[in-house]
C-alpha cells in the first residue's frame, strides 16, 4: 500500500530525529516523504524578516549565519558519500537568501512575496538533507523541488493550491519516481505560481502539502509523523493527562483542527476527504504506537464527545443596529466588511438587535471597526477564548448538550452555539476561565485522571 509520510519540524530537528525518520521510511515501499523545516527554523526566518524591515541587516545576517552552521552540522552528521554535495547545496541556498535579506534590509520593506521567498528556504534545505541522508543509508531517496510540483495562486503567505495543475505535475514528477522504487522527498508548505514565483500555504501548511500530494497520487493513507501519540481528548497544556483518541471522523478532525487542535493543520483533511484517504497521526519517537486514525466513518457506535479543543487570544466583536438589523441586506453588508479586510470569523451569534462574532486575527480590527461604524454601533472585547466540544454523537443524543452546559455551571459564558451540523458545541468565554472550563468538561465526558 502506497503512502505519503509527512514529518514535522521536531521529527527532523537533529541527527537523532532524522535517524528515526530513516528507520520509519525504510519500512514502507516507495513512499513519498514530505518534511517541514528543522524545528524552530521558520520562527527564526520570520524574525529575520522583521529585522530586515527594521533595517537591521547585521542582525539578520547573524541569525542566518547561525542557521547555516546548524544545517551544515546536521547535514554532515547524517550523510557520508553525499556530504560534500548536500553541504554545498545548503550553503548555496543560504548564500542566495543572505543576499536577498541584505537587499530587503536596505529597502526596509518585506512584501508578502518576499516573505514567502525567505520562509521557503527552511523546507528547501531540510528536504535536501533528508533526501541525501536516505540515499546514504541505502534507501533510494530523490529530492524533488516542491515549487516545481505544487501549483498555487498568487495569494502570498496563504496561497491556495490549483489541484488540477498540481496533480498534473505530481503525475509528471513524483509518480515516475515511485514507479521506479524511489522515495521522493519534498519540502512541505511551499509551492509556486504558474509563473514559477515561490509561495507558501501558510504556517502549518506542510500537513496540507502532504494531503494534496496524497490525493493526487491516490495513496492508501497519509501519515502525519509528529512528537505526540496522536489526537488527544484535550490540549495537554490546559488539561492534565488527556486521553488518546484512537479513531475519529474526518468531520470531527476538521472541527478540532479549526478550533485549535495543534496536532493537525485545519486544511489537511480537505484533500483526504475528497479521495476518502485515511489520515494517521503518529509519534516519530514511539513509532510502535498505533496513534490516531481519521476516516470517513469515525468511531462506530461512539457515544458522548470525541474531544475538546480551545482557541486562545480571541476577540469578540459586537455589532448593534436597531434600525438596520432586520433590514434586507444588513448581514451581507456586515460580512462584506470582514471579507474586504481578509479577516475570517469563527463563531457567529445573533439576537433581535445585535450580531456577535469572534476573530483571532486582529491585524485589521481597527479598520474593520471603523468600517462597521458607518452603519452600526460596534464594540470589541479582547482576551477571550473559544472552547469547542466535538462529537458525531451530538446529532443523536440531545443529553450531551445539556451535560456540557451543566458542567460549566457558574463559569461566565459570553456566547454559546451549536452548529447546523450538530457535531460541535461552541463556548466563548474569558481566556482566564479556559483551564477551569476545559477541566470540568473533560472530567464530565472523559472521567477524572
């Protein structure tokens, strides 16, 4: 059974991690391997962009030189016969990047297009290193430039894939390698426009890349290798000792990812759903564990909730207009404002005279509020959070909703909603109340630890 294996930053962080990756890959027959940048590299490249915008060329160069030495050290440790070649490739990528960043620092301007060019280097060099390491261990790894395969639009920093064009490229550049028994290794997160200009899918987009390639190839499964055992019943940073969710549905996984489950990128599920390809979340440090399996049917005979997720640092925006709320076209006009400023809304509730929405991207919030005030009264409240309780069983068991609300007795709730799909309950509350609320819900549905 063919598979796409995606390895996150912690799974390629150092020579030991790459050694574990090689062991995992060796068990598969001609898989496609998608890798993230080495752990924390993308964060550093984001900081480099900030230094360039501030005109601090010296600081940016120092940060990049440190990255060069780290990558050369890792490449040297995991390769033998191909060491000179891969080290030269790594240095060449960074030499080009250092030149670009110097120019950006002189201009004190980093456009979205330039930012994508900077951030793409992390995946470009990590994938080169992994391909060389596989080949030196007797596994026929071959590097494929993801920019020559993943075709996107020109929405830099959050590009959308052109699936038809991408699948054509996959058949041209990846399928032949698979047919020849080779392991194609690509960087995740990155692509290019039809004109060949580098783009990125947004942070966490390596999962998405893996799913796109898997859908194009029609593989048997997509494996997401990370540093946790799988999808958990709650964020372990908020709830002590959450439990492993062994199986869940595509719909449940999508809801959990969208509302903050960090183990999976929200877009990952989409190509897999379209082709009905199972997605597995596995721990690269403990590959013997079964992990979490995400399928169309989810958990047969499941009861209660499947898991909880939380999204922190959310802002609630209240829009009130007694004159226009029920007027034809009011809601269209309201949401056009958010669309104009390219800001997504997570939760929406309405009453007779007001509409409340939540946003987690506040970069354009001042502009949004100013535009809304042309036809409504507007207020906002920051330091809020969203808790999402997810389970397919919500559709058939009305007592689950009541148990969830009762569990939060005396916790101040700002908004409560249940989606039309009836597979999630959403609570908006103060960020400071999240630990207590999550713990109460977890105790109610998954028991005390």
